[in-house]
């Protein structure tokens, strides 16, 4: 099975989504198909042995004026064509609708007694013994231009839906406008057909309906474009050119022409082309556009640099390590696109309603027509006009005012804006479900090292049973340099700082004991370095004095690593890992939200307790192996807690997966491999608070959107059906209905755009 994401051009309502999905899912070669109406993206999983892109494109095109496109450039071209056609139709329709607008103003002034004018100022024309109202003919010509040129797409869309034995928003519009136009045309050219009813026309209804819907789609397209600005801005961050050093010469090349291993020169004020590592020089780099960190980061030889960030000061050279889709920026763009293509659980109800919405509305329109034509006068309701014209008038209003589009846009537009905005702040939310649920957690579990602390421990003190401190440090470094654990790196760094040649010591049978330490053999003696668990496991003879020292060090918040040679404890390494500067404030903010903060660590309980007290953490679960962390998350969930886990994304992967929400701290430039539902690119825990706040605000916007979309239809459809007329004499004009329908979709998108300033 092949998984792909394609763009679809031509969708204009939530029914389009259901129509395309239904057709694709009906193909046996398609396993999954999810269309996001707001982002106009198709996420599909299919058997590539049976289907290819061309066949998929044909399936999509078979149900309407939809085009499946592969890349962003082609999508932009197609969208530009669509936009130009829509703008031209709106312009022509707008000009043609002006006489109807003037006519309506005159009618209003006449009703108010301000102006007196003949009903048919152009007079009557006799053709074949039939008197035809010239004023009606003029309206017929203008309305026909508007309906069949401006609204031509409604008919092709409705016919395509009919071929697939379904109905969509185009069906409603086509039925409503055609009914109004056809009735008025018969009254104009064959008035004897309706000789027993009031002979009046409402061409203006068809004209204004098309105009308002086109205008609504025009503004909706512009608003949706703004909603997806985040992705566009991310693409715009990419550098276009770079200065590469080849054979001692500096050459200007396109970024697309760079390859791994190329040496690129970056001067002050220039954008860094791609991800790499500095090989010469140093600089202060503004990484805010990618990581959300506003303070420039100092970089020197050996440090990683990120493509699309800006060199503020200093000049340096870096070796290209990642190109194309491997770069951090590309990974971020891909993750944001994937997140925007997912569906939030709250949207499922709206989609289910949208799927059956059109047939229900058509049914209500038919029932309304039947009641007002056959039964209204019989139950004592006096009509404003003839029974047929009133029944058609009401059925048309029902067809036009109903709008599943607002339901379809309610969630995805908010998700689009929310995920795009957060990405710009260094918070990558991988799917819509996470965005919806992130605010629910009532227990937030933090890993200690590298999450609550800097993750860069240093050796603060070395205690020996003899005066041979450097001897034991050198031997410890000979083992520890073979491990990548932060504590191992700290001991190795201390040996290097003292210029100890630990590489000269030949250690054999090196072993890594996950979550506990390391061991090996030196000159026939077994050397063990690690925590108390490892010492007990190896049967090490404890040193009474060192044990007392260790207890004291733990109480000071220091991590203690024991060292044994030949089965006897000989030294202690006390390491200090400072809490992150933003940790205390972030935990305080979480407490204000009523969230319980828990520390989950493999460190000694006294060391963990010291840091927990310092930061204001509620609960500590210490001395836990990496393999046991997921079990601890399970226990917390059994307590009835909704658990979010914050970890480094590598060692904590099982625990992150077990938690309802996994939050991974970004490490380096390879964020795509991080576990978790949310990735904090810069790795600062204040972003955890931001992610929860964003989730809360996005869900609030989604609820507002759905409330408006549901409420609009619940109220508008009965009003259009005439339920207020018997008591209050209120009938909803199809013209007002079309304007309200257009506004409903635009309002949902505009409400979602508020997230851009609120997040």
C-alpha cells in the first residue's frame, strides 16, 4: 500500500469532500481516503499496483469540476486560473445585477410612498396575440446571463453529483435558482399557464442568489488563503542562493544545486542555506523563524546550524549535511501539512450531518412546497400572492439558505490556523486530535534530565577512598567515552579538561547497562560505573565512608555515580545538572491551570526530591528504568488521570507513546524521528504551557464555529420554510437567504482567523 498526499482544486463546499471521499472509497484499490475541505488536501492510501496518479485524477474528476494535482506549483497555477475565472464571473454578474438592485430600491421607495412609478415602465408587447411584459423580458435577459454564465458551475457540479447518485451544495443552488428562473420565464412568455395565480416574476431572486454566492466564494477563497499563510511563510523562509567554496574559489549557486559535503560561506545578515555543521568561524544566529526562540544563539566550530535561519553577526563556514526533505524546515512544513490534513474528533459529527444534509434540505423544500400550495389556504392562512408563486418562493428560499459549507469549514479552518501559527512559534502539533485534546490533561509528567534540567551535567566533585582521584577519573573516562549518555559525556569532558590521556587505557568487554551504567575489564579487573541498582546487581562491596558521602550529595540535588574496581567501591562522581531557567515559572503556570506536575526519573529519590522541591513539583517517581517508564504512565492512567508526558523523544519513546498526549523536546535538527504527538523544536518547557493554551483557544474557536454553523441552519431553514408567517407575517426572501448563506461560510473562516492574533 502506498500513502500519498495530493492537492484538490475546485472544491467549494463540504459536500464536495463527501462526494470525492465516497467515490474514492468505492474503489477496491483504495484502503483509506480523507479529504480536508479547508486545506484542499487528499490523504490517501491505495494499492499502487492497481492505481496510479492518472487513474486517481480521473476518479476525482468524474464527480465534478475537481482537479487532482501533485505539487504546490501546479496547485498554485490551477488556483490562480480558478481565481481569475471566479473574479471575471463576479465582475460580469455584478454589472448585470445593478439594474435589479436599482429596481429593488425603487420598489422599496414606492412601498414607502416616497416614489410613484408604473409597475411596468417599459410597457407591453403583443406577440402572436399574447401580451408580453417588456420589463419582464429585460429581467429575463439579465437573469439568464447571470444564471447560465455566472452560475454555470452550479449546474455542472449538480449534474456530476447526479451521475454519482448523490447531491451536493451545487444541487441546492441549481434547484433553487432554476425554479425561480423557470417560473418567472413561464410567467413572462406564457402567462396563460398561470392565469389563475398572481402573475409576477422573481428573476431578481435567481440573479441575486448567484451574485451573493459567487461573492461569498470569492471572499471565502481570500480568507482561506490567509488562513494558510503559515505554510506559505514557511516556504518563503528558504534561502534561494548560497556562496559555496570550491577549489579555493567562492561561487554563487542556487540552493537546489548544493549537495552534502559542500562548504558554504555565510556572512553577517545572510540566510543559512541548509542544515549543516560549522567547520570554521563563529556567529550569533537568529533562529526565531524556525524554533520560536527570540534570543540569538551563539554558535562556533562543531555546532549545528539550521537552514532558513539568519546570521546576525560573525562570519563562518559550514559543511552541508542535509538537503531537500531532510532539512529541519522541510520536516516542519511536512508535519504542519500532515497536521492540517487530519481530522479532529469534534468534526466527525459535522461531517456526518453534512453527508445527509442536502437530501434532508431537498425533502424540507418539497414538504414546504406541498404545504403552501395545497394546504395553507385550507387552514386559514392568507397568502401574500398566488398559491403557486408563494409555494415556489418558499421552496426556493429553503434550498438557498441551507448551507453545509459552514459545517465543513468549522473545524479544519481553525486547525489550519492553529497548527500554522504554533509552528511559527516552535511548537509542532502533529494532528488535529492532539490539538483538540491537549488542554484536557490533568497530570503532566516530566522526565528530569534534558527536560526539566539543562541536560548538560558537569562533574562537581570526585571523592575517592584514596588520593588517586585522577587515576580513577582517567579509568572512568576510558569506559564512559564509549557511551553517549549525558552523565558519561560529563565524566569524559572532565578528563579532557584535565588533559588526561584516557585513550591510552585499553578496556575490554565493554557493556552498557541501560538506565544503570557501564562496565568493562581493565588489566584483568572488572570495572563497574553506575548507580546503586547496578552496584547491587554486580554484587559490589559497599564502602561505608563513600556511602555516607553519597547520601549527603543526594540531599544537595547532585546525581551520584559510583565506581567499583575488582568488586569493591573505590570512588564517587558527583554531577550537577541545573534546572532550566524557565522551569519554575512554567510549572507555576501549569498549577494555575489546575494541572498536577509529576517528575518521572531514573535518578536517586533524594536527588529528584531536591530538584522537585526547588521547582515546586507535586509528585516524584524516582529510580525508574527507561523500560519501566511506560508502566508508570499506565499506573497513572489507571488512577483516572488524563496524562501528558514530556520527554526527550528518544529514551522516553515508550512512555510518550503510552501517554494520552506525548510531548517531545526537539533535539538537534532531526525532529522527524521524535516520538510524541507534539514536538517542541527549541526544547524549552515554557512551550508546553503555550501548547496547552493554544489547544484551549483553538477548541473554543471550533465550538464557536460549530455553534454558529448548526445554529444558523436550525434557525434559518424553518424561517425560510415560512413557520413565522402565520403569526408574524414574515417570509424570508430567497435574496436575503442567499446573502445569509454566503455570509455563514465567510464568518466561520473569519472567526478562525482570530487565532492568528490570539495565539
